[in-house]
C-alpha cells in the first residue's frame, strides 16, 4: 500500500489477511510464508578450504570438527562442520609432512546423554576415513589433570595477582578488561570453566599418544582411557545409569584431577610436551560462528599462560552460509 498501514490480525500462517490503511481503505492480500533455505554444505566446505589455503602459519597438529553434545541427534551443523573439516584435512595433508590428527570432542559432562559415541564415530569415519582419530570426552580425567597442571603453571608464572573470587567461583582478570572463569564452586568440586578446559584440551591434542600412553602405563589400563569411557557411554541404560558407571571408572584417577594438588608426574609430562613443541604449533577448530567470542578468549588465555600455540578457527553458519577464518 502507498500509505502507512497496520495489519488487523497478526498472523503466522499462510492465507488471506486484511490490511487497513490510515485513511480507512482496506485490501485483502494473501501471505505466502518464505520457504527456509539451508546453505549448501559442499559450498561452505569449498569456501572454507579457500580461506585456509592462504594460511601461512606453523603446521597444524590437530583438527576438531563436527563438535557434538551427546544430548542431541546429529544434524546439519555436524554435517556441515565435518564436511568443512574433511576439506581442511585434505588440504593440510597435501602440504604438510604429517597430516593433522583428528581430535573430535564430545560434550558428555553437562548434558543428558542420548547419542552413543559409536554412532558419532561412524558418522565421522564416513567423511574422514583415513584420519588418525582420537575421540575425546569432555569429562576426561586426562584433560582435567592438565587443567590442574596449568593452574600450577599460572602460579609459577606469577599471575596469581590476577585471580578474583566472586560468588564462590574463581576468575582470572584479563588484560582486555574481562574475566575468565577458571573454576566454578572453588569450595566444592572446582568444576572447570569452559575457556580453561579448551586451553588444556589443546595441550592434550598436541600429543594425545603421549598422554594416553602415560595414563595406560601408570594405571595399568587395558586400553586408552577415552576408549573405555566411550564404551561405557555406548552401553545400554538411561543417563543416570551410564553416568554412574563412568564416575565409578573415573575414581581411580582422582589422585591427578584435583587442581588444589596438581600431580608432579602430569606437571612434568605437560612441561615436556610443551618443550617439544618448540617455538609454536597450531591447532585447527571448525565451529559454528556463535563460538567466535569463546575462541578469542581462549587465544587470550594462551598468552597469559605463555603457551606456544596458535589457535586457528574456521567459523561457519549453516543457515546464513557465513564462513570466516580467525587466527
């Protein structure tokens, strides 16, 4: 209409509606809802690979893509993320002496478990059949032991003046003016904050075989810790049943997972892994674009902890077709 108008009855469905103008005239129009479209995952993967082709940093040691929360079914985000990851893997494998290790991480720690790790692994293998893979659970005692070692490193670097306790949680004041949550409930279980976890995870991803081998040897395990954790999560039973089984298994590692008492052996292993890196190593994440702020905070924490890593992230949006490279 040429004049300002209002819709008499708001409608969210297709069909005729009456539009009344300010001068009193009316007109009946038919609304046809727009058909939602999805970006083509193959197109996003091609554009992401083109962006990564211009990357000129250190060789990429590991790749995480298709990130999943185990309370959800696999959907377009995982499909798009893994297609981008596969394209990135092929590009890097062709130009590096060694291809990156595939290090997908499953969130089992804050969700009601539904998806089985075996089904997730099968999905990944369809797209990345030749990649050396290390499936990681977020509840991992290995990563938690690295968190404890990093907390000791923070103090050793003289950064304790940055620590602030608020509401029973422990934060680290950053140069940019924001605060990074290190632990929730410091008087209780000291649950690891998201940014701190992601930082520790990068150390594990630098040498997964070394950390797996250390725990297998130290605790006399029949197989790598994460494999047993996935087997437990694959078993029958509801969330509470599987979670209880996992916690019982994790009890044997309690001597290395308390940030108040970092284990000397793990601290030494972390130091050795970092020394072996040399000047710098890179890790690549493929994540939805709502993780952009989180990834930038991880980069800031890497600097505070003086860790020799460059975090490269391909962010995407499966609805809008946005793809960006952030390094």
